[in-house]
């Protein structure tokens, strides 16, 4: 077996050049909008949390940003906790709630489809995190069309 003569990586080392930015830092023009749509189940993968971070970043770049939780995406907007609501049963348990609260506090709008909330996941409007606006299932398409009409940037993610 050959002798490895490279020192082991240590805490604080870098594996990549995280400071180099290849593309320009795009900012919104006045009045530009963005819509981030979630059709993903909470805790079934990272895309739900990643999209919350992307929505927050879009907002900070100056876009008037909205989030649409529909289908299984409504599960990102539910109050959680164990043994009590708001308690963190494991590290990261409140990531969705915390990020949604931050997004709303910074001026973002979050909408949740009432059909998915009740018919698919058995929850009522009181189950939603504070600040999330429940909407009719008929509003889901109209919200998308409004953003399309306004030439908004739309980030659309589906997972099953």
C-alpha cells in the first residue's frame, strides 16, 4: 500500500473557492416580481428549504416576491413541534417555520391552497403558520397567470 504524504484536512479548511462569483449580481428593476411555487412534501428532501432560501434571496435582490404552497407544498406552512407547537424535536425541525417567518417579516407574501390543506392533508386554516394567506384552489392558477402577465420570474419545483 502506498504511503499517503498529504496532511489530513482540518476544521476550517476550504475544499473550494467559495469567494469567486462568476456571474454578475443581478438586482431587480423597479416593479419586478417573482413567484416561487412549491409542490413538495416537507422533510422529504432539501428542495423545500432551498426554495425558501431562494425566495428570501430574490426578495433581498429587490423583487416583490410571493410564495405559493400548493399540493404537498402546504405541508411546509404548517405549525409543528413536539411535544408542543413551536418546540424543536430535533435540530432543524423548525427550519421551515423560521425561514417563512423571516421571509414574511422582510415583506414577502405566502399563500397556501385551501384544497390541499384540508382535502389532501386534513388541516384547517388555524394549522398554518402566522402570516400565511389561505387561498381558494381557483386562485392557484390565477396567481400564476397574474405573475405571467406581469413578466415575473417564476421558480417552479415539483417533487413527489
